C-alpha cells in the first residue's frame, strides 16, 4: 500500500525506523539522497552536499542536478509506485552518473520514499566512448585494408600463353591466403599460392611480406627452389615469434618451352594438374617457411605442359572443411569434381564445399586455375 505524507513526518519516520544508517551514508563517496513522492529531497549525504551545495534539502530532485523541469522518466516516482529498484544514467555538470533508485519502506512494509544512489561513472563512460571511436576507426582501417588486399590480387585473364582464373574468399575481413601471378622476364611467368597460419590482421600483414619479397626475388632468381630458400632467409630477419609461419607452392612456367618448374614449402594442398585424359597431383617435399630451421633448401621438380593442360592451386580452407559428422572435404572430392565437370571448376568446387560444410566458414580459402593455351 502506498502512503503519502508530508516531508517532516517522513524524516521523523525514517529516523524512527532506523532505515538509514547516517554514519554509513555520510562516509560514502557515492552521492546518496532520499526523495519523497513529490520529488522533494528530504536527505542528502555529505558527499552530495559537498559537490552540489548545502542547500539541497527541500529542493526538487531535478533542480539539484541543474534541470529546470522534471525528468521525462522519474525513477524515484517509479520506485515508490512499483516498489522496484530502477536505474538510469544522468549527466550532471558534464559528468556521467549511474543513478539507482530503490524503495524505502517502514516497519509495516509500506513504501514511504525512494533512496537514490548516484555513482560517478565518468571515467568508465569516457573509456567506453573512446573505445567505440577507436573501434570505428579500426573497422574503417580494416575495410580499407580489405579493399587493398583484394586490389593487389593478380588480374584474371591471359598472360602470354597462360589463362588465369581465381577465386578468393576470406573467412574474416582480412585473409591469410594469398596468391600471385607475375612476369619474370619475356619468357617466364611466376605463380604461387600461400597460406599463412591463422587469419585476420597478423596473417594479412604476413601475406603482404610474402608478396613484396617474392616480387623482389623474381628479378634475380629463376629457380623456384632457390627462390623459396631466399624467401626463408628474408623471413628469418623479421624477428617474429616461432609460432608464425606460412606455406607456399611456387612455380615458374616458360611460355616458349612449356617447361613448368615447381617447389613446395610445406603447402599440404598439392596442386592438381589435369586435362581431358588424366589427373595428376604435383607432389614434392619441403618444410614450411618458419623459424624452426636456420637454413632450408628445397627440392625442385619439373614437367612439360601441353596445350589444354590445367593446374589447380588451392588452400586448406577447402580441403579441411568439415561436415556434420566431422569428415573433411578432402582432395578426393576435388578430383571427383574435376572428373565430372568440364567447365566452371572453381564455382563447382565452391558450390560443393558450401553444401558439404556444417556451420560457418572458419578458414580462408583461395583457388587459382591456370590453363596452357598453346
């Protein structure tokens, strides 16, 4: 039951029923006030008086915090009416306060006023607002980096006697998968696919290192195995943690002789060479680019490609996708797709992966398809 009475009577009853321990309230750093049903302040603790003035008693609750009219949502009235604890936030003299209003009852359980505790949360709110602004800037920077990462991908189309197509899909805003196609000289074209451990900002920065270093190496080194050794040497100078590493499969194609040389630095997604008659995995050994070894040398293989031959490069974001039973997509399914589809291989692979996968995409994936035109 709600009882309304004058302020003097309320103060007497508050003291009489010992609902407020004045010694405790007066020593609190938080502001504490008691407000009657009419919104009149009948008690304010020492901290509140010191901050807002000694003349708070008898003022309306909104006047004490610098307002000219009552709040649109008065939590003290709501507490008195509903016997509930209500909370909101107020800005007082440029500072943020968390205000919690609780019903004050007498010995009979009747609500006689509301106790409001005002806690200064300015530091927390400013940190929160600062964090929001920083997050906005970070998201803006990430979007820019994503656009940049997409724009530096090699162009699809014809590179002398090679036709290049590719598909790229990061799991997050930035990717740890990267590939590149570039002219080394008049007769040779370099092509690689790389998979950096992890994803996100760190992985994407490492892909930039790989891209820039490989493009610098290509001018002096024609051998894929030697190029990977040089890449490892450059990576070792970065002084990164031992858990940072990446895999890369690198090949050089001679457009006059159709000679295809390749080396593998731990890339477990073995490129697939195929034509209308046969399918072959271009298997070769090699350790990932990491800080485990001070110096690494890679083995190099070579084959002759003919007109119509295709080589599919891909990353483990495809082969390691799992279905509801925990089974991986694997290489065999890619081979089956190649056997059963003459054109549109990249899109067919993605369609099958999407049907196979259980849950959200957890890893980046990339594919590059090269075809010998003559």
